[in-house]
């Protein structure tokens, strides 16, 4: 798993991806947010022991929070620290970005979905997608398009 965490997506070392987000939602816009982490969480991120598949972002009292992101504590973590793998983590965004996100979520009915977790200049960053939910027929159409693209590539490759 650690070797997969070292892969680069768009020129940055990726820690975790949420592939389920693009399957379940139409992602219209993306924002980059910092995450408020504890020391043991940073060490676990460096090991690639994180999962954001079931996580989501909500806005409470003018601040953004990441819920249900599972960061596995290392066995070498300090004994005097209580580790909670699915604690709520505060996201660090500029006030203008937060105001824009609040408007999109409350007025227009968008959802905030974490799409990727990566390193940038030694800091852990979370990519948040502003998304609308897909219906079942939309998911089928997306799968059909993806399969057709894959088949088309195969046909062109084999001549």
C-alpha cells in the first residue's frame, strides 16, 4: 500500500485518492484545503495509512470540518497520547473560499466531497470537490462511456 501512496498525480505525491467520489458525484469545482493534524497523524500519513473513501466535509459555524477520514495509528505511537482514528479534523481555508462554499452548499444544494489527499511543500493538503449527486442512470451512462473509451483504445492499439 505504501508504494501506491508514492505515486504522483498531477505532479504531487498523493497520499490517498477517493475514486468513489467521481463515481457517485458530478464534481464541478475543486478547492485545496490544509488539515489540522496531530503529530501521530502526520506520521501515519507518511506511511500511507489513511482512507478517505467514506469521508465527507461539512461546514459548521463558519468553519469546514472533515468527518470519517480513517487514519490508522502506528504501533510505535506514544503511549501517553489517546489516538482516535476517525476524529473530526478542522480544514484550513481562506475566509473568501469558506464564504463561497457556504453559499454553494446552503443555497444551491451542492455537496462537499474529499477527492484527494496529497503533500505540497511538506504540508498535507486535501482536495475538496464541490459536487452534485448522480442518479442511477447517470452512473450507468458514465460506466458505459468509460467502457467505450477503454474498448476504443484497445481497438486503436491492436490496429
